[in-house]
């Protein structure tokens, strides 16, 4: 993540994958919970293990260890196939 943690409060959807903010980054988790409470943001947790972060998730996606790259590839394909990205941003950045 390259943003400041407090920018999480402006999110509509937060994907937690490869980490457990509730245990390892409690300050970040505070801002994630603010986004959920104040903006109605959705928290999606992708992890083979049910964690404290997963307990707060709107969507928990359990997966087998080692399948994360396949999951991300499918997510990217879905976004491209359905034109769900900001073209101007992708072209310029």
C-alpha cells in the first residue's frame, strides 16, 4: 500500500489479501472499520485461514494456499472483460 492509512476511510471496497490488518495493522483496521461504518464500504478478505479480519468481512473468500495468483488473474480478467476499470487512469499511469 502506498497511501496513508487514513485514506482507507474514503474507500468503497477494500480487499484484504495476504495480510491480517486486525492483528498486524490495528491502526489500518481502525480506518477500514470507519469506511464500513460511515460509508458502507465492503470488506473482502481472501485468505486460507479465518482470521479476526475475516470475522469483520462482508465477504470471506477461503482459498487453498498457493492459489492466490490464479485468483488475482481471474479478478483481472473479469475486470477487463467487463470494462470495469478507469481507462484514462490506466493509459496515463
